[in-house]
């Protein structure tokens, strides 16, 4: 048998294999042939690529062929997804129609199948549109309301939540809900001392200790003159204006003394987009139901009882 080795090339002393002439840090590269199994996999991959290119969309942007080659099967994943979405919407259309016809949260709750659908559809819509601000679990953050409790700035009935979703808060919707707390410090409506005093009084409204009783007493008069028009004289707030209740332990912008001072100083207010036009009516209904049941939303009977207690 003829020896095909090139005698001019260096051989490795240990293995007897010719080297390629490449050397790195004293390590010489051997001129070994590729493993057979690796070559067969390579050849099979090339054949598979050619077959795939013939049958499936594969080559982008060739002149005269549009945006890509179509292949014999003319398969389109974009079309497949659109068809799948259309099928899903068709399968859900009946439930969405029932949801719209239900008209009330009691009717939705009385139908287990409809309730399950509303919660599933609402959870999906919440994750896509609301979780960025309110959190994946709707727990909220500083400046973003917690939707798991029963504290509502603009009312917690099913209808109230639907309306808030439709028009938003301080959004561009013509019927948006709007409230504005003055920046008492930034706009020099109150001095630093007066802000400290009214902060001490606000702390007492929720049963907490002020820095001094004298400061809280002075803050009480400031509160009546500057804050009671929105928060009411007893600090229970006014939902018609979106003014929060200051007598509970829930604080949208933080309940520490420094946070309350900062809130009074700069008068923050959040913005919630209007979802009317972005989401269809059926999705808004499902989303309202989901949010309602997250926090045990308020019934009309609860609202009537609360109003009687106020009277």
C-alpha cells in the first residue's frame, strides 16, 4: 500500500500523526481526520436543509420572489397564529356574549361557568395591560394602588370599576376621573412648619402618635382650612373627588411621617390610562369582574349601608 503521508511534514513523536504546522504555546495541532459519525451528521444536515428549503419558507428577500420563498407547502406561521387566534375568539364569543348580557356582578357570580370564564379572561387581560403598574399579583407599589384590599379611591362597585377602566384617571378621555391635590410646599401654600403640623394631625386621624400634641392641635386648624374640602372634616375622604380616606392604615404614597410630609409638599397624583378603545367592551367587563373579586369589591347594599351610617 502506498504511503500518502507527506514526509516533509513534521510528525508528532507520541502519536506518529502529522502536524498541521500550527503551534500555540508549545502545543502543536495534529492533522487528524474528522470522525466518521460527525461527517455523516454534517452530510445529513446538508441534505435536510436542502429538503426543508424546497418544502418550507426558507430564503428571505431574493429578487423577484417577494419577502421570502414560499416553499411547496406555502406554510406561514403568521397565518397559522392568526387562524388559531380567530378560532380561540370564536370559541370564547359565546361566553363573552353571556358576560355582556349578565349585566350585574351578582348574575356573573351566580353562574359558576361564567364566573370561571370571567376570571380567566380578566386575569389574562390584567397580565397584559395592568400588571406593569399594579404588579403581577395586583399588590401594587408606592404610588400604584393595591387591588387586593377593599380600599377604593373612586368606588369599588362593579360599575365603578368598569367606569374607571373605561375613562381612566387623569387620562385624555373626555370623561376621565380627575382629582388634584395642591403642592402645598412646592407652591408655597403652606410653610414647612405648617406642613409638619398638619402631618402630625393626619397621623392622629389613623390612631398614630404625633411628634407633639401641640403640633397636632395646630395642624387640626390647618386641616380644616386647607384639606377638609376634599378629605372631609373627619378625614374620611370623598370618593366623588377621588380624595382618599385618611383614617385608615392604607397609604398610596407611603404612611411614614417623612412620606406624608413629602406627599403634602409636592401634591403627587397618578395617571391611569383610559382603556376604552384599547380594549373591547367584553374584555373590560371581564377585567372589571376580575379586579372586583380580587379585593372583594363593594356591593350596592354595602354602599347604601355606608351612606346611611354617614347620614
